[in-house]
DNA sequence: ATGACATATGAGATATGA
């Protein structure tokens, strides 16, 4: 099963690029973040035409996540438990059976958290702990599980071209990285990093500003974290950096893994 | 230092992003 994640920075604004990529790459599952539209405005027919089922947890203007799948989408969960006041559409989970195995897939758009310190940073850290609690509970099933999405976390210095520039940023602060570590300590594996240990220069986001892309001034913040049962199937991980060079691109590119 | 750039809303300027 090939599973990809992509923060598309508005599905309406980048529908042509996303649909072209799906047509070319044909992932089995694609997790989308920042669709920035409500459920009924999601262009599901475009993807259904390409052979996909769609589950959408949308929101007007901000956030919004969706899962596309060539297989059926079952046991859908919309939103993350643990905070009744949280009305951001940032979390969507579903079980995807491919005929041989079933993979629990969580599509997530973790809060940015800037400026830090402040209420937005507190929200980010709280959200990360809620995600840890959710994932820990799911781990008890001892089944393949993938947490895929825009984590808004730079795990280590090698995941940024200029780590110094991010030292006071919510994406790279010690508290953020510690929360990401705690999430991994329940037994999750960073798919890309596990296959490319110590390799610098692999990024999934480049800012639109200040010529970040031509300077390759990027960061790796889009991740797929695997339960042990999913990690056992891990064959490859790939960042589709070429997508950032398209005309009018998203500022993120797809990250894809193969489980076989 | 602030803004640079991009998107949505809504029709100008502001909020958000990372």
C-alpha cells in the first residue's frame, strides 16, 4: 500500500496540480491538509473520476483535512478528542483495507504554534499531547497504523537548511521537539528518517518568501509515523520535491511511503 | 526590525501561515 501526505494550501487554489499528481502517481491513499473549504465544497467528483473514495473533515477558510483512497474508507473519526473547545478541523482518521491487511490512517494538521510563547503555542502543545493519547490507545490494537500529515515540527537540526533561524520558532523549540519525542516514545517510527538516517538536505516545505525555494532553504515538517506493525511493512519513503518547482505550487510537497 | 509571499474573505484590509 502506497500512502502519501500533502499539505495543499487550499484544494481549490491547487486542484489542477493535486489532480495531475494523483493521476501520475496513483497513490493508494492520500492524506490532504489545509484544504481550506467546507465538506460540501470539496471537489470530490474530480477524485472520484480518478478512482478514489473521499472522506472530508472541512472548515471554511482555515485548516481542513481529507483522505482519498482507492480502497474503502471505514471507521471514520472526525476531530481529536480531549478538548471540547477545539473547533479546528485538523484531524481525520480511517481504516483502509487493501484486501490483505487493514491500515489505520490518521490524517493530521498539527497547529503551527507561533508566536511562542503564547496561547497558540499552548494550543499546539496541548494538541500534541491529545494526539499522543489517541495514538497510544490505538496502539493497543497492535495493528498497522500510520500518522500522516503536516506536523509543523522540525524534528532535528538536520531537518532544516538553517536550523539557527528556527531556534525561537514554535516548529523547532525544545518543548515542541520534546513533545514530538514523547509521541514517538510510545513506539512510533519516523518512516523517512528510519530509511535515511542522518541524511541532511531532505525537506518538505519551502516558504514562498525570500527565495526560499531557489536557495533550497527548506524544512522537513511533513511526516509519516508508523506503529511497529506498519514499520514491519515499510519498503520505501520518498519526498516529491519536484512538485515545489511547479507553477503556482503549494509551499509543501507530497511525502510518500510504500508498505508491502 | 519588518517585510518579503500566498490564500481566503469579500470587495479593502485583515487574519493566518511557518
